[in-house]
């Protein structure tokens, strides 16, 4: 079994879980829900601050830290209250000394560029409101990404240099075609130099001691999207569509996030300080595939979070939904949980999918040779047909067999892109959940419907 150097707070959460063995490249702690995810992050953060009262921190924006911020305020504002004392005691934070956040140094992770920092959806505005003012950290102790303080050609404002907010990064390499492009090119070089200086300032501080971040649908950390160099530093760059879509809610729409570049610290920035505490948090089943890839893969530019493998104190705090595709979770399910009817059905359908066969075509030998199905209690040559019968019964329950009465109509479309739509009605017809209807008398052929549904379910 792998040994992890959990902190006292982390141990209090980890020890509550039944699953102790982990095979991932980065350790993780599974939390029941999103609010509790905020609690563990807050307690771990305050624990770290007590040990590093003048440390360097870098915290995320948007919805990711919502409960972390709420919990931190609640705990600090009620530090000696009996309820908070109980929370702290039960979760490994027994110190009676109240953490002082005012001496910390804050490093902003990223920002869209160009963007007015006073704009209510800007990350600069968020950082100032929720972290500097909210945590009582002086602006003198903060490194911020402020578009108005990044010097451009002859000190002109970015709205004059880039009037429509669009920056052509090809000007880094191409010859400018006229005066406007020359101004833009010189300004682009000045932005790149600013990013280089920002990186130097972070490293002169000794690097980031406590990093907290979310993870995007493509696995991006900060704005280090899929394919980012693991040694990357602070830079001005384009993002991909997945990242733009994920940021659209926070920024005020895809038209803003899609038309702006970003300035972001790099993966190399995050991992520069080798004893840094770096925590990635994720909630919900939608994140399960990228969590699996990020935790189970070797270091790979396809998975930006895998860069954190170089840090001994990197962690993932994830909800049960976000963890559900991990091999550890699947292995625990198949090896330790009771063989319920649902589990038998799942095992058979899983085998059918792997073999590329209908369930009715699976042989006794197929089941005996499968590492999961071979453990079905009382396995015999009738097991497959018996399980299929229970699946068939479940399918039958979903079919309405009324001979009389009017069936309601569902008129709807699934929109995958602006030009690409799919009829919900047609999907239901194709999968055997509805009969086609052309306005005349509806023909209700249950046998045909069942055949379609069985085929769609691999039975």
C-alpha cells in the first residue's frame, strides 16, 4: 500500500473513507459533496497558513472556490465559538491560535486580456473583492494581472492599440504590414516582457507555496490547456473552445471569453517550489473522465494536471461523482460489494460490450473466463439467460401497453451546435421507446418495439 504524507486535516477526511489503497500517480481524497469539498480546502488552507504565516498563495476565481471562501470566513469569524471549535477538533485543526491571513502574499493565477480590471466579471475584480479585501491581504502584498498597468507602445491604452480587443499573435513572428500593426507588434513584445517579469517576481518570492485550482473539461489548470508544456511559464496565449466555454459563465458570455486571449501562470510556475502544497478540486460526474486521465496517466502534455506529479505535496480533492471512473473505485466495487441483481446485470452488460456481442450470445465459457463475471455466485450455464431475463423484464416495465387512451407527443430537439440538431422523437424511435407517427392511426407493434430496444441495449 502506498504511504502518503497527509496533513492532520487531510488524515481526518481520508480515514473516514473505506477505500484506503490508491494506485494513482497523485493521491486523492474523496468527499461526499461540493460544500464539504469547500470545508476540507478551507481547513487545509488555514492549517497551512498556521505553518506558513508569511507564505505565498495562489487561489482560483469563479464558482470553484465558492464554498472554500464561505467556509473560511465562517471559521475565522467564529474561531472560538463552540461549534467551530468542534469542527476544528473533529477535523485535525486543534490549534487555538487564529490564523492571520494579512501577512500572506497573493499571486493572481490568470486573466483575460485585454479586459478592463474594474469590469465586474474580470478575475482582477474577483481577486480584489474576495481575497484581498475578503481575507484582509494588502494590495502591497499582491502580484496582480492588471491590463491597465501593462505598458504598451508609447504608453497608449490597450483600447487604442487593440481597438476591437483582438490581438494577432502571429505578429510575434510576421513582419507588420503598416503603422497600426507596428504599434501592435511592439505592444505585443512589451506584454511578453511583462509576463517574463511577472514570472521573475514569483520566483524571487521563492515560488508559490499554496496553490489551489479547479480543473477544466479538457484538463486545463489555470489556463494551461491540453498540450501545454509542463515547464511553461507566465505567458499571453490563446485558449481552446472547451476552456472558453467553461469560463463563459464567469466572464459574462462566450462572446467575451472566445474573443480574448489570456495571461496565465504556467505549469512550471506552479511546480517551481518543490515543497509546494498544490490542490486540485473537482465535483460532479461530468469531471470523472478527465479526473481519471489526470490521476492515472504518467506525465503527459495531454493532461496538464499530470505535471503536478513532480510535487510531493500535490493532491486532488474530489467528490464521489468525480471519482467514479477511477480504477480504484471500479476495482473496489467489483471486488468488495455484494453481488446484487443490479451488479450482476452490470457485469453481464459490461462483458457483452467488451466482447462486442449481444447478451444472448454470451456463452458459459465467456462468463467463466471473465475476471468479473467468474465471481458471480452460483455461476452456471443458465446464469446468462437468467440475468438477461431480469433485464428483459426491466425493459418491459418501461413500455406502456395500453390498448386504449391517447399517447402524448414530445416535440423537441437536441442542439449540439448551431447547425447540428437531432430530434428527441427520432432518438426514442430508433432506440425502441416510441412508435413513429405520421398523423394517421398509430400502429403499436410491441414485438418490433422490443426488438429495437433489445438491440439498442445489446440484449
